[in-house]
């Protein structure tokens, strides 16, 4: 007997990646239900408000099981799959994987131990060293530090925030704990994402993007374009590592160029913000992910792979434009290219037009 199943999406965080995924679900008529994060969740101002099955009053995840069971009962669903959209959610899902599994609520992630080994910055750095993949220089003490440098948490449990760029010695936290933090060199070279989907059958898809404009202090990417880095040797090295670890699922590797080498910055085994870039490029990461969940994805609506594709998020610009990080690009080039770039704006589309216009009005 055919099971009635769907995908459960927690909204309110990582909204650009979630939108890109939802657009694929709509393209292939994959059933999905959204759990919105409060009445101000952006998803309620898109065409996908019709798919909102529940609005959380509290962002805490302790009642997620009860909410999901209610959605299943209300919609006669036999089984559901969570979309692993954020680090906070993913950590919770791998922690309580077996509890959810008892109710036919599936977590399409690797086991907790492997997930943490990939996602925690210090353990993945060590894994790359063991596999002869270039990593940033680590400072062993304060005497040999060259500023600026980067303060990174060793693991998510000790500190769940972003790495911190340290410009001078005075910027260090007053109570520095080397059990929590490690210190790496700051690399100013060009920034890239190597993107993968490792399928359950042991094969994988890969793609890559060059980051062109980024928010200050390692924030979100504002403008990026597709590139051919995934055809280089470095892509195969990472793929070998993940296949050896028997990793399955989505993962993004952030790397930077230094002296002709591509140096590891970090890994994110989940959806990433600029996902619309590979969707627009016709790369079937999400389709393969959905297929591995057991859904039928037809060949209809397949986009032809594009030679060069752009990603642009107009709302990502901070108020102080002086703080923007440009990679081999500048403000004059942005002004020159703006009309071409703007065609790829992630929110300026039919399904999110109202949200786009509202945000523009607020920013003017």
C-alpha cells in the first residue's frame, strides 16, 4: 500500500535556502507542510502561506514532536521527513533521531557522531589534515599571532555563534579559554563554496560558486556566481574524504585561495543561504535529496544546466556600505553590473514579490 507522506519544513531561519527548496517542491508537486516561527515569519508574506500548517509561539523545539504528530494526524500522513535547514535544528534532530523515528518521522541526516565530526570546526579541520587537505595555520599561543586573525569555537556545544575576526590584541575576549576556542590565521584571498550532495547509493553531485560580495565579518553572501572549481583536484579530495566517512546528504565546504592553494575555512552539512544559485543553474541537489527521501521526482521541469548563473540578495546589504567585503570586485563594478545582477534577486520573484516590495519600502 502506498504511504501518504510529506516533508516538514521549519521556517523562520535560513529563509533564502528554505525558499529555494520550496520552489523545487512546487515544481515537482512534492507535498510539504510549513511550521512557521511566529506571526511575523516571512513565509506568511509569500505565496506559501497556504502551506503553513502550524505557527509556533515559542522558538523552543521541545514540543516539536507533538506539533509534527498533530500535522500528521490533521493531514492523514503516514510518514514525514524533516528538512534539515539550520544548525540549531539539525543538532536537535540528530540528538532525538530515534525518538522521532518511532512515529515515522524521519531525519535525513547522518548519525550524531559523524554529523558533529563534520560540522564542528576543530574536528573537521583535524579530519582534513589527516586526508592531506590544506587548512589554515593555527596559532599555538599569543606570541606568534599575526593580526588580523580568526577566533573559532572548537565545537558547537561550547559556542554556537560565528567565528570572530580579531583585528588587534585588544579585541580578544578578556577571559580567553583555549578549551573553547582556537586561533587561526585570517586569509584575505578569494572565497569559494564547494557544494555537494552525497547520495545513498554512494555517488555524488558537485557544484561550486565564487563569492563576490559578502556581509561584514564573515556574514551571509550577498552576490555570487557559478564557477568551475568543482572540476579541480581539490573537489575530488573532499569527495574522497566524505565517501570514506560514508557521509550522505548535503554539505558546503567554504574555502579561500592563498598562494595558489585552496584552504579550508569550514564545512556546513546542511542547506546553505545561496541555494537558489544551484537551483537556477539546473543542478539537481534538491531533486536527488527528495528522491533519497523516497519521493518520486519526474523528469518534467528539469532546467538545462546554465554556463554561468548568479545569486543576488539585495536585502543583504548593511546600512553601512563601507563594511561590505568585496572579492576581486568593487563598488564601481557593482553599479555597472547592477541591472544584470538584479535579474537574479532571490525575493524579486512572483512567489515572494509582496515580501520583496515590503522589505524595499522598509529599507528606503
